[in-house]
């Protein structure tokens, strides 16, 4: 496994900042994931709730674990060595803990940026490494997904930044996801096992917007692969394309044989790419997109 995209917050003393039990659980989870990757023994933290969102013994264990990670990977940090009853607590403590973990995460090659204390990351990146597929058939690999909890809605797709080769292996791999436990999903390759790394995106919940678009038969540009650009009603950060029940069998077949996908996003302009057989008929797939990565 490798580091998933983790959420780290910024604490600057705003009067509306609140360190909650979910923040404590988030930091404990982050630290243990990083400890695993650094070869440091993980710590069994108490799963905090509203009645015990900040326990002195737990935060000391978190600080100590962070120090152990930093020592192994060679990142200089300063921690609080002695949490005790009556010690004054302020936002500087939260910022120190958060920034220490972020420094280690960044040094270990972690993706993403820190977010404001009142924000939540709802879209994360992950990589399906070619070397991580199981030897069984159909092959699979497990992905850490920090914000996912069993029973919640989530969507996973290959990034629009994927290359044609990566898209080919996505398509022939016939990927399927399945929940294993809280914070973990399994990705199956029901077809050919992908031989290249695949950049994946996952959202908590479903994509914000959807719109039926028209890809005309004479609108494809280039000599193969071919592209078309459509304009949607709002800016997008991610987008995916799919068939829907209003399409004819002929359209669905042409869409599948065309190996058609989103390959570029520039504000409201979305580029669609065809690397298979160029469709000889107009297609009317549904485009779904996301407007933001945090809420």
C-alpha cells in the first residue's frame, strides 16, 4: 500500500474554530497510516466521541507517535513532551500537532494541501499501482479511503488526467469497487489486470451536477484519437461520462466501442476523447461533474 490523500487542517485562532472529536479521530488515523508506511509501530487510539474529544493521555500518545515518525524519516519537529491536567490549551497546540503531521506527510510524498479548519475534503486522489494487484483472478487491490464509512454514498472513477494508455487499461480491466470496512475499499479488475498505474478519484457522496450532452458524428476533431469539447453550465473540478436509459442500443454500443471518456477540463469547457472506433452516429451520454473538492 501507499499513502492515501489525507486531510490536514489550518488552525489560526479564528473565534469560530472548533476542534471536535472527529478532528481527534482524523489526526489519530492520519498518524497511524503514516506510521505504517514509515515502519513505525502503530498505536491503538481510543475512538473519540463528543464526550471525550480531547483526552490528555490520547493527545500525548499522538504527539509521541508523530515524533517517532519524524525521527525515522528525518523531519525536524517540536512536540509537547508533557501534557498534564490544568495545562493551558489554545489553537497553537492544534496547529503544532497538525503542522507536524503535515510536514511528515509532505516529506513522505503525500498529495494535496491543507484546508481551513471549517472545511472538509470530499474528493481525494488515490493510485492503483500496477504492482499492487493480487495474483488471484479476478485480481484486486485495497485502497485506504480516510473519509469513507460503511453505508455512506461514494463514487470512484479514473481521473480525467489519465493518459490514453491508462484509459485503455481501465476499460479492458473492467474495474469495480466494493466496500471492505470503514475507510477501506477494494477495487476489482474483472477483466485484464492493468499493467500501468491508474490515477483514481473518489468522492464522498455523489457528483454535484449532471447534464445530457450531444456528441455529434461530424463533431469529432483529429485523425484518431478524436476529441470534442462541450460547454456545461458551471465550472468543474472533475467530470465523468456514462450511458443512460434514454440512449438507444446502437448509441450504447457505439459509445462502448469508441472507448469514450473525459480527457480535459477547463472551467466550463469539457473535452471528450475517443480512442476506439469513431462513432458514425450522434451520441447523447450523460456528463456528471463536481464543482468543488471541499465543503
